[in-house]
C-alpha cells in the first residue's frame, strides 16, 4: 500500500516528492498480447507511469450491452507488473481521435447538444456507465496496493463548454464510486479553457506541444499552488485521409521535452506509443480553424502519431533522444530496451476468389429495413460504424433534373437503376449528371468517423437534410444499415458466393499461407476504400486517398499455416482482387 498525494509544489508518494514521467498508451489500440512488450518499452524510455483513456462506446455498443470492460482491469494489472504507475482517464468523453470522442452514438443521437452538460438524462447515463467501469479502477488504486495514482475528471472540457455544475457532478460521482486518489483536469493553456474546464479543489494540468514556460505561466495565473504538469505533451500528431503525413522533428521535440522538465514539471508524453484504431473506430475532426466548424477531416486507421515508439512497437530516433533526456530525471536505472517483436517470415500474396456483392452482404448481415417520408440518420438506424443504403424512387415520367443529398455526411456512392452514377460528398452533394424519372436511386452512405473534438461532437450521420430532385423533396425513403460488428466468422461463412467481382463493391474473401507468423503490413494496390479483416479481426479502414498506404497486422492475429482475409470494398475493387502482406 502507498499514499499518493498532491502537495503544494510536488506530487508525493508516502511523503517523498516524485516527478511523474508518464507516457500515453491506449490499451484499446494495442493487441492485448502485445501490452507487456509496449509497457516494457515505456519503462525502457525512462518513464515511471502510463496513461490511458477508456472509450465508453467500445465497451457499450448498445444500451446495457456491456463488452469486456474487464480489459481495463487486465491492462492496469499489466502496467503494475511492468513496474509502472497509471493515470486513468475514464471520460465520459475522451477525444483521442476516437469515434465520437468515445461517447456512444445511441446517446449522442437523441441528446444532441445536451451531451456533456448537467442534463439529467446525460448524467444518468454517465452514472450507469461509471457504475460498471469504476470498480475495475477503484480496486486497483495505489492506496489499495494497485498502480492507479490519479483519475481525470472529464477531458479538455474547457475546449467545449462552461457547465461547472456538470464538471462538479462528474467529480462528485467519481468520489462517490470510490475514487480516493487525487482527481485532476486537463486543458489547453488558454484562460477561457482553464476557467471553463477546471474544478475548484481539483488539480489543474495543461496540454501543449511547445513553449512550456508560457503554458505553465498561464496555469499559474489560475492556480498559484500545486505541482506543474503537462498532461499531454504533443510530441507528434495524427493524420487525416487525403492530407499529408505529419512528422515532428525528433531533436526539436526532445528540446521541448527538456524545457518542460527544466521547469520542474511532470509530463505525460502524448503519445508514447500510438498504436492503431482497429475496427473502424478512428474518429474525425472538423476543419475551419478555432471554431472547428469546417470540412470533415476523417482520421486514418494508423495512430502511429509519429510517437517515439512506432506503430510496430519499434524505437525511433525520437525514442533514443527522449530516453537521454528522461534518463537524467529518472529515479531508478533505466532498463535495457526489450527485443523488437517478430515480423512476418516472408512476404505473402493472397488472391481473393470468393465474392458477395454489397446487396447480398446487406441482405444477410444488415439490420431491418425502415421506410419513412425522409431519410433516417445512422443513429436512428442504430449504426455506429459502417454503411446505410438509402433507396428512393424518382417518379415519372419527368425530364432529367439535378439530384442532391442535402446535409450529406459523409460520402455516398450513388446507383441509378443499378448503374454506378457517381460519388457524393459534403462538399459536392449533387450528382454530376441529372436524373430523369421514372428511376430507382440507391445511395450507399458510409460514415468516415464521427467528430471527436469541438462543437460538432456528436453530430448525426447519414443524409440529414433530405433527398431533392430539382427543388422537390423525394419522399418514401427505404433505409437499411450495415454495422461492422455484424462481420463475424460464422455469419460471413454463410454468405452466398459468386464468381469474380469485376471491380464491383462487395465482400471479397480469400486465404493465404504463413510460415513464420509475426507483425506485418497489408497493402491493397488498386482498391478504393473499405475495411479489412484477417482471421476475423478487423484491421480498420483502407483508402486510396492516402497518406496511409498499408494496414498494420499484429503478429498475434496471424497463425502458422492457413489464414483467412476479407475485404469489404465500398466503392470500386481492384480488377485483380488480391492483397499483399510483408
């Protein structure tokens, strides 16, 4: 048992000052069999602590349907075994470039702007969820012999709202459910963020990527006492589909880290190891500057983050420079760097010989079809990650007029009388060629990830403004959703199979042989956009828009001998359907 407390100037363990040298590592972005290695890598960088979020929507995909919350406890145990303290950030909102900022779609859909406020319905849902989650954290607090030393209240709330009654309610709920270690908040080093996001009597910390002295000076204007901590030192950054890959100079990042520590502060590297947003859980941002109200910017599957430990668990130049800086402040000898994980023995190509068109996949795996006057949202159809097919009839006879999907989020592949007619987006919601009636129109709308940060967090997905033919709304819309979690081996195995897909959208299946299983990268030359599973494990989204060119395959997913691969192409498949692992 130990006592961890927040002193006037320092953190203290059993009365002695300590400096927290922490690194972010999200258990849900790393295959469980690789947790131990990644945690040892943090220790070998000179860290004494690990920080993790908990995504609510991952563990409660439907109301009351709780999925493997025990993974949180297993990760905390693995951290303790590695000799690391833990900073827990349970939300309920987490940002993290994660779908919907970790909030469940079934909650944000009906509540809208009432989320993250004192709203009774929202708080009741948080209380129910925390009642399930918190026991795994509470029983592993440091004063009970576990590794958890601090727990966060909400997350960067000052970037979103100013409802102090809500923040106090979350803080009180954490204490009521048994949290006895110190609570904290974290916000950007801006006056409005710190005043909006902090709670009296709760430690305030700041998040930034540079100019530590300025950031801490702002914090001191709000809190004259208490240990200084950069709770998120952004040592890298994330990527968006269709944009450039982001890289931060390693030497410059090491200098910024050094400045933090020279201020006498504690630090949490965000990210120490980014990992991967498996399962299509990557979120999205909005452009438009400080207001975050511009174009959708979906996040890529990789969460490598240009972190010191890369997506494959390997040390980078940044790792070695950080290790040198951190080693000067470590309170115990820094251990040797563990051996790198095994990699695939030899490159493999897999030909995909089985094909089921998208209509057939939807018929077998989709949810119930609805019919209504106007298009229902993804939330109304209970679709978190995946697609919705909207079908409508253009009555006739009538001449050709423009067809428009008003309020479209995010991207739609359109078919007119069974022929592909084009792709619509938020920026270009109108078909290039007018449509005459009588015609059947299908729009396969794909969510590219719900917004995870800013005022449009929780916005609905789908066709939110209606289908227009010239100025006339088209009513009588049939809609059916296809969730990614419907793709399970027993259901996929029962799908009907046709011959060659000839570049069409649909599910392609095949197998490949492995000798020497280990980490691999899966490339999809010639494919447009979709999702990949290996042995039933969803690697995430691929997209020819780049910058990500291959998907990370964790070694534990592969097996010696025969392996199965599925590719769900949502637009245009490669003419020769195959994938490559290397």
